[in-house]
């Protein structure tokens, strides 16, 4: 909010000044755009990313298909999957994480769309309905392998 507020203040001040060079007006535009993204745009990007992400469990694999511009497929073998953990909310929605997690992964939990944050978070089914039942399906598929 501070970034966006200052960038908007800068841009409005420059535009209100009659003798300000054009460079100053143009210089502030990227900062205003970044500020608007930080304040509200990231929620729309996150929503778009979630709408383009699909999860599946087969008899021997867990699949995560995602990507806004291209398709990215993550396939994990149930046979070699070491850790499966469930985080569930009161309403039954939750997340299922696969494999051992980076010790500070919680710090990066809200930054899924930030470039490079995937290396800290690891593969997971995020904010899915009836997470416990999906978790049980995965555990059952692991026992059946």
C-alpha cells in the first residue's frame, strides 16, 4: 500500500506540475503499475492461475497441470512419494503437500505466483474442497501400489 500510495502521489504531483519534463511523468508509470499489482492485481492473477490449474490422482501417480501461458505438467509417482501432508480448514477446504518441504516454506506460501518461489514451496494441491477425502484417496492409492 505504501509503494502504491507513493507512486500515485509522485505521478499526480508530476502531472499537476506545468513545467515537469515528460521523462518524469513516464518514469512514474512503471511504479504505479507495480503498486496497483501489489495492492489488487495479484489477486486477479492468483485467481486466473487457480482457474488454469487442475489436479488428478491415478492408481500410481499424482498429477498437477497448470500454466497461464503454456502448459506445465508435474507428475509424481505414488511409489516414491515420501511425505504427504494435509492442511485443512474448518470448512473442509485445504492443501495437500507432497514430498519434504523447505524449512521456511511457510514464508513463501502466499507468493505462489512470484518467480522462483516454486523451488521453496514444492508440489501441492492448493485450496481444494474436501481436502481430507482427497488425502484419503491418495493414501489409499499409495497402499494399493
